[in-house]
C-alpha cells in the first residue's frame, strides 16, 4: 500500500508547516494526484485519518483532484489521453509512448486556522 508512504511524507510536511506558523490547527490538506500514480482513494483516506491523529492536523479534511494522464506517442508525437492501461496512439496505432502528465503527486495547499491551537500558550 504505497498510499501510506505517500501520505506519511505529506503529513510530515504539513505538521512542520503548521508548527512554523505558530502551531495553528490545520483545517484542510489538498492534493493533486496524477492518474498514473494508481492511488486507491480509500487507502489514501485511511492513511490520512490514521496519520493525522494526535497532530495539529487531527481535525483536518483531505481533498484531492485526479489529473488525467497524457501520453506523447513515440512514433508520431501525438498527445493523447489513454483510455486504458494499454497505450495505443489513436493517430498511428503505435504502442507505448512517454507520459507528459499524470505522474504527479503534489501537495497543492494547506489551510491553517487563524486561531491558535489549545496547546499553544497565549
């Protein structure tokens, strides 16, 4: 389950960022996930919920958007969105190609509350 590893890295950065901003609670974490990452969103949510416990992100929600794959044909350079796991160019019928979009796994934003954490001294 690579989702746990992915979310672990995200949460490490989220917690450090919140700490750098006065240890304020995190409200929302937003991700951009490329379709070629093959992320199971249920596993992603499970990992996020497990890893946020007892952190400044304990009450945060996780949002994501999936970026469709885009492949450039190795033979004719046509760019296309594959319809399945087999990359067949719709222009020339060649198999394969090079991904130009869809491999992303990006932390888009972290929303932090304006209110200090109850653990932070006034």
